[in-house]
C-alpha cells in the first residue's frame, strides 16, 4: 500500500514548508522515509523535474489539460503547480474533475482540493464538503484513499465522522489514509479510539499509519 506515501510526497515536493508540525513529527519518526522517490525511478524523477520546471512558465488555464494526462508524473506536476498558485479558476476546474468517468482524473481532482492555495487554503470549507462526498460515495478505492488523505491534510475536523466510517473500508489503502488523517486529529476522543482499532488492523501498512 503506497497511496498515502505518494500523496504525502506530492505535498512535500510542491511546498515542503507547508507541512504542519504533526507531519514533521512523522517525518522525524521515520514514517515518511523514501516517500519522495516511492514508485519513481531515476528516469521518472528526471521527467517530473523537467515537467514541473516547464509548467512554471505556463498560464494557469494552459496547465489544466495536463491535469488529465495519463502519465501520473505529468498530472501530479500540474496539480502541484496549480495548488501553489491557488487561483479560483483552478479550484473550479478541480471541482469538474470530480465528476469525470476516469478514476485517476477524479483522484487528481481530490488531491488538488486537499491542498489548493497552500498554505492558506482559501477554499477549505467548500473543499472539505466536496472531498467528503468522494470519500463516502466514490466507487474507486484510489479516489476514496486520496479523499481520506486530503481531509487529513486539511485537518478537516468537520469530516471526522466520515473518516471514522471509512476506517472500516474494505480497501487497505483507504484504511491507511484514514489512519494518517486521524493521526492529525488526535485531540478528538473518537479519533483516538478508532486509531487504537486500526493499530490492530490485519494490514501492516494500516498499522504503520495508525501508529503514534
């Protein structure tokens, strides 16, 4: 299960300083070792850097088509660029992606909303509602996992009940991302209770993310 690792690596590559203190504790504890290169070989890393560099000179609306690229490196680089710019036009475009028939497009839409306008998150309230809907209703486990992780990035206490419900998802990817999200909300008793349960999960990666 690499979904949460990939999502976290996307955030650090776009803006390392945007990590909150809880995430930095996880980094120091070794939870995020090797995430940036997870699943990406040297050639892929070179492509990612080239694409990211090129996109910086593009007008925002010209970047949008790259968000639907079949290559994960290309669409991830495009997503990071529009997140940093934080423009309303990209927020609207990401909302449209959530309705796409292709799961990988819906996933990138969720990812964008989870960190759009970092570090101030000007569309946080609207994003939480939209992401929560994907967590509870999307047929793709990849999209649901991305939704759980995005709610964690936003520290979406408003969505904690949706995360708790998703803690029993049949997909280990989803449960692992739920564990990541709830680990940032441990001030809530219910979050701590669910994390205790997830630390006994049959899947080792889920237990990893649920660990204190």
